[in-house]
C-alpha cells in the first residue's frame, strides 16, 4: 500500500474542548455522555464518507444523526484536509465509521485527537481482506466495493448502535437484516454476470471497482502500474500507457472500460477516447455516492446494472 500525505492531528482543538469543560469556577450540571441518546434523541455518528454514512442511516434509521465528512462527489478522500468542524463532530460522536488502510487518514487523526474515545469501526480491518493479499501484491483498500464486507459492516453497526441504545437494538438488527438482504440481491446480479461472462477481459482506470469485477468472474486486464499511477496522481510511464491503450485495439479488445469519474487526468482521458473510438462501452463508477443518489444499495445497483448492460451489449 502506498503512503498518503499525513495531516497533523487536531490535538490543540481537543485540548481546548477539554479545558473549556473544566474552566468554570462552579460545578457544571451532569450531562449525558457525548453522542449518547438524551431524552430519546438520536445517536451521533460520524462517517468518513457518505458511502459509509448511508450504510449507517440504513441500519440506524431515525435513531441516528449522521455526519458524513466527505459528502461531495468531486472530493478526493486521499487528499482531504480535516477542519475544526470535523474535529468537533468526532468529539461529540458516539460512533465513527471509516475506511482505514490509509485511505482516509484524517479519520484516524480525528479519532486520536478526540477526548471522548468514541467507538470506531475500521472497515478495512473488519474485512480481513488485507491478510488474503499474496506477498508482494498491493492491498486494494477500496473495501466498500466488497459486498461481503459491506454485509459484515451493517451487522457490526447494528451491534454498536444496539450497545448505545439497547431499547432499539432489535430495530437495528432488523434494519441490518433488510440491508444485507438487499446486498444479497446485488451479489446475485454479480453471479449472473459471472454465469454469462466469466473470463472476459475488462479495463479499469483505477483499482476502485476491482472487488466487484473479480466477484463477477471478470479479468482485469489493465497493467497494474497504470491504475496505481492514476490513483496516486502520478504519470504512468509511456510504455505502460501504450500497453493500456493496446487493450482497445485488434480483433479482441476488452469488453468494457470501468472508469472512476472522480479521478481523471490526461492518461485516463486518453484511455476513454481509445475506448470510444473502438466501440468499447464505458462504465462509470465513483468513490463516493453519485450525485443525486443518497443510499448505498441504489448507487451500487446502478453501477452493477451498468456493467451488466455494457457486457451484454458487447457480447
């Protein structure tokens, strides 16, 4: 895994919050713990992106108040710099859900700086996927594209919310079951792709969709060095770009290009142009929820259906 730029933790703000709490000359009245339900109020939850925020909302319903730090499809979580408002939100949260694996390093630092020790779910660690990576290969940290991981996450969120608000624990469990049932339907869609298109080659611009590509039985034919360069905002070597462009040439081009629309540069635009010129369909995917979409299942359904349509049309 490649290192990301580390943002200094907002320790000063956490300290200031603590001093403010202690600065009064007279004892303050007892208050509920930060983020805890008070008088039936919702549980405060912070998610690093709106993808995770939408999953929390699916499980928690009206019993949660979710703050998604990154809620803009044009933002890049790799480069996001946290704000004092983010630090306050984490300090007041009872649960924080974030990706981990150096994808959203600002979240680690905000949690460390918080004086309230919120429960934190590191989804990459929860997935257990990094331990399955063969020696010498890079770990794909985009684990919200791993549908089995998302099912585990929903169940974990339900358990943590149930601990925070035992009176609604059964509701959280029911909501998680409904959500994971919807994810099972998405897995069935991937199985259908596999049945019809197993072994077919596709190209990508970045590693984001690899988990669903593999689950669908497809082969990612893109040179690894190309996708990694795009992800890191670097220029891929000319030879690697040429190898990628060659995927769209000849009598047997790839069946589709799966392109992350949130990360574009000269090389990805060149690849998209090559796909268009050769008649290879382009499937657009995003890192965070697409504009106009506010729930995970709808978003992922749209992307998987687009992949299905592209492959069926190319058959």
